[in-house]
């Protein structure tokens, strides 16, 4: 038994090292950054100069603002994640759900005859992993809804600015007229301004909460316009057009990669479906995976290899814009 455990631990360690090796820094990204620096240094184009100024402003603002992970505890970061879902969930409710799933899954496996350590391990994985997965899914869904309607909000801002309204008033109009996450976030910005916060700080706090490139572009545009002046309505109109084209590109990439994603989902879920069907027809045939040590180690090794395969397939169909 000890030899099998040592072999399994060695295999898992080797697989983890392989994962860290493949997850290293991208040479293509580093090369692109070097080319951008050369372009900004030697080009005389006005568009390139404006882009260089925006990048300098972004880097300066990053130095001024401490990242959210460096100034907050783990519990505070978890609370921020729960707030990003758009629901009024508390940390106590989250931990109650985690504990309930841990007890339910662990007790179910224990009454099926599984070893105690396996029950604790699987219960811990499900109890901690499933709630975090659901929270992440809700955050991504809300961010996607925000991104889809954000260009409409910017165009409403442009119409308000062209009609002569100040920026703060147009933000309040967006909070009232646009429904969903966009109206909620702009409403929070208006509330912060009413209690004495500056507009830049209010927008920056929403940018930290949302953590989307689209809203960061909007905040940087407002900040640069307040520092250098210019036609804010025209700048925001161009930004809305860029965000719409960005959304169209995302949809095009999603359509082109849908076949590969479907294949990855089928390949990744097929072993679990077959295992469940066989276990439902003949439970004694697969009951050894819950009681015999060698089959437990083999099953964990198979899950590890499948996790690596799913990770590689996810990286292959994930495109950054």
C-alpha cells in the first residue's frame, strides 16, 4: 500500500510540474510588447502617439492604485466576488453552502462503502469547488451582460453631452434609463459622487469591481480628457464604435471555435457519462473503485490525466482579444 501511494504521489508531482512548465510566460506576448515599444519610440504617426500616451496613463494609474489583491484579505476578496454576482450574498451563507455540500457528499460516499479518506477528499473538493464554480459562472454571465449593453450606455452619454448636460448628469441618466448591470454600476457611481467622492475615484472603484477592459478604457478616456481637455463626446463616440467592433470580433471568434469547444465538452464528459451508465446498470462491476486501494489510485491517476487533457483543450480554444 505504501509503495502504491508513493508511486501515485510521484506521478502526481510529475504531472503538476508539466502543467507549470506549459503554463509559463508566453514568448509571443513578450515579443509583441518589445515591438510595441519600438513602434512607440520611432513612429511619427498621431494615432501611435495617442496610443502611447494612453499606455503611459494606464501604467501610471496602476502604480497609483494598489491592486485589489494586495490591499485586501482573502475574506474581503471573497466578499467582493460575491458582490460581483449582483446578489446580496453574505460570507456566512457561502460557508453554510460549502459545509452542507461537504457533509452531504462525504456522507453519501461513506454509506456507499467508500474509505473515509476518499470521502473526506471528494467531499472537500465538491464542497469548495462547486460553490466557487457557480460564483464564477454568475460573475462571467453578469460581466457579459454588462459588456453587451455598455456601448449603448456610452452612446447615451454622448447624446447627453452633445445636448449640453455635464458628465455627472449624463451618468445619472444612464443609471435611470439603462437596465441590468450597466444601470446598477452607474447608479453606484452616482451614489459615490453624491457622498463627496470624486468622479475619477468612483469610476475607478467600479473598474476594480468589474475588472473588464471595456470599462477600464472608459475610465482612462474620462481621466485623459479631464487632464488634457478636448471633445469628450467625440472621444466617447469613437470608444463606443471600438467596443462594438470588439464585441463583433468576440462573437466571430466564438462562432469559429464553437465546433472545437463542443468536441472538447464531449470528449471531457464522455468518460463520466459511461462510468455513470455502467454503475447504474451493474454497481458491483465498478464498486472496487470506491473500496480497493489499487483501483482508487488508478482512478485518481485517470482523473489527473483527464484534467490535464481538459486544461490543454481549454487553452487551445481560448483566444484573447
